[in-house]
C-alpha cells in the first residue's frame, strides 16, 4: 500500500512550494501527522519524508549504495563544491575520504586544540576590552570558526577575507533554496540579478581557495595539515597527484563544511544559554572550576561534561545540517510502503530531533537529556552529524571546538537575552537570519 499523502499540496505544484516557503514547517507537519513515512508530490517521481529510526538506519547506514546523493540539492551544491567530499560518490569519494581522514585523528586534534584555544582567547580579549556591549554572536562565531578552520586545516590566515567570504557565502546560500525548488530547467543559468550575485559569490570563494593553494605551492613542500595531505596524495593506480580543480573542490568543501556548521551550532547554543540563565550559570560554574584561568587543552575540554550536554541539546533543537536528501537507485520498501526509484527521500534531523516519543516536551531546552545517567538517544533518532559511511568527517573536531569555545566564553562573560525575533533560515545549513544579538557582560 502506498504511504499516506502529505496534506496541503497545491493542485499543480504539489508540495514543491513548501521548499521555498516553509520547509521546516513542512517537515514538522510530517512529524506531527504521526506517520513514519509520508508521500509528497514533487517532480515527476515524487518524494517521501521519513520519521522512523529503522528506515533512517536503512537509508543512511545499511543501504547507502541504494540511497545516493543524486538529488537536485547536491547537483546545485556542486556548482560551488564540485566533486568535493560532501558531494562526490562511489570509489572517487572513498579514495578522497581515505586521504583526508588522517588529518582528523587524535594526534592532529590535540595540536588543533592549541590553535582553537589561541583563537578563542583572542576573542575573549576583544570582548573584555569592549566592556559591557551588545554583540552579534552569529557573526562573531562565524569569524572565529573561519579563523580556526583556516589555521588548523590549511595553515592559512583567512581572517582578512572574512567579510568577503561571509558575503559570498550568503549570496550563494540565499540562492540555494530557490534553485532547488525552481519549476524551470537550469534555473542557475537564467540571467537574474540573484543568479549573477550567486556566481560572483562562487567566483570569490573559488578565488580564496585557489590563492591558498598557489601560496602553498610557492612556499615549498605540502606540509602536514589537511591541504598538505591532499597535495601530497597520489592515485594508487596512476601515481598522479590531484589536479588543481580537485584540490580546490576538497579544500573549499572542508573550509565551508568546517566553519559554517560549527559557527551556527555555537550561535544557537549561546542564544539558548542567554534565554536560560540557570543553565548558563551552571555551565559557567563548571567552566570556572574545570578550567581556572589557564589555557584550555584536550584534557580540560573533557572535564566540561555539562557544557558538552548543552552543545548536544543545542544540536538537537537547531541541527546546522537540518535536512539530508537521498535518491533511491532502485525500488525499495520503507516502513512497509513502496518507495520508487528516483524519488526524493528526506531525512530531517530538525524534525526527527523533536520526536515526542523519544524526547518528552520536545521543544524544551534541557541539557540533562544528555547526562551520563540518562538513557542515550537512539543514534537514528538523534544524528546531528548524520550516520553511516557519509557521517561527518569533522564531528570530533567540531565537538572539541564548540565545547572549548563555550567554556572559554562562559568562564569570563554573562550573556543576556535581548527580546528579538530570531528567524530560522533553512538553506544548506540552518542559520539565524539577520544574526543573534546578545548583551555581553564580564563576569565578576
Ligand atoms: C557542529 C558542526 C557540524 C555539523 C552539525 C556537521 C554535520 C555534518 C553532516 C550532517 C554531514 C553529512 C552531510 C550529507 O550527508 O550531505 C557532514 C558531512 C561532512 N562534514 Fe560536517 N558537520 C560539522 C562540522 C564539521 C567540521 C568542523 C568539519 C571539518 C573540519 C566537517 C567536515 C565534513 C565533511 C568533509 C563532510 C563530508 C563527509 C563525507 O561524506 O565523507 N564538518 N557534516
């Protein structure tokens, strides 16, 4: 029997318009319907939204060869990221993943933590100098995470380019939703002002990374960081090194995947802490006791157990990668219903993380859900870093970075919520549109 059809579709456009108008509301309505699988009318082959742990396990973990990244969204992402780690598939992806993996192993992470600590300390110094002030934490976290990604993975200082990169990213991300849901063919090639702006943004981002690669070539050997690993790698069969185009795709993918997501996670976590002063005070007390005044190293981060719970809960409510889309390469069955080849299959961390059967009072911010003595959530109900072989390559990097930064900020500052509407902008990532302004005061 076919899966139940999601109500509210347009007679001609089906559910497509929801993807530009209100995709979060659509996903939430699918969850609230109580159906583990609902059917959507989109495109010729239709789509499905999945809210069932066993089906999510099948899609992400058991059958990734069936459920591939062949959707329109990834095709549009390739305009920017080419065949980088997020967008590529098959043996090419596997080879690239194996090359990049050593850059994220524990010995490297321990070195990265020193860079993260220096960068966080610089921001703390700036805020301390400014005294009591209002700060757009979304912007501040973006700059900080960009600096950290540049220095750790590419040994490059990209902070001078932060404004350029931020504006370019915005131009691309703003265009992404409309391109994915456009009813016209090849929407990116129509000469609309928004398209031209997007292409300028893409050129800027390509230019930043091309320059980084050119500088590295000029300054001698590949080096030990991620860029070095990529530049030094050769194809086991042909012995050839990566082309400049491949290098750019990989480097830009990791630069963007590595800072934009973490920055948004941090901005939402700080927002939640400002809205929940008791949680904030408890996390601040932990940071002061566990860190003292000294530098923050690997061992110190491990002591920030409550702060980590705060991060995991923020990732539950506002997962930066809010939607995963896949396309089945053959007919399949999910939750006892047929799923046709070529359909769009949506797995949505944003709505799944609010499943009332798994998270009582799902909209409430409660870090103790992730306490050591609480039952751990099923890994196909809570999966901010995805699951299976396409799981985030930087998950441990991101967690270390975010916990370190939260600890560094909370031990020195109090954050106050200023009444303001925060609009969620679900593009490739979930961002707070227009930023999040908080009152920052040094703690006595
Ligand atoms: C809170 C921060 C982060 C979140 C929530 C996050 C989440 C994710 C998710 C859900 C995916 C799967 C995407 C898909 O299926 O298309 C992914 C992939 C990826 N992430 Fe992250 N990420 C974060 C931080 C990072 C960092 C810091 C790095 C690198 C330094 C990174 C590098 C990557 C890469 C390279 C992939 C592609 C992996 C592959 O397919 O082999 N991410 N991330």
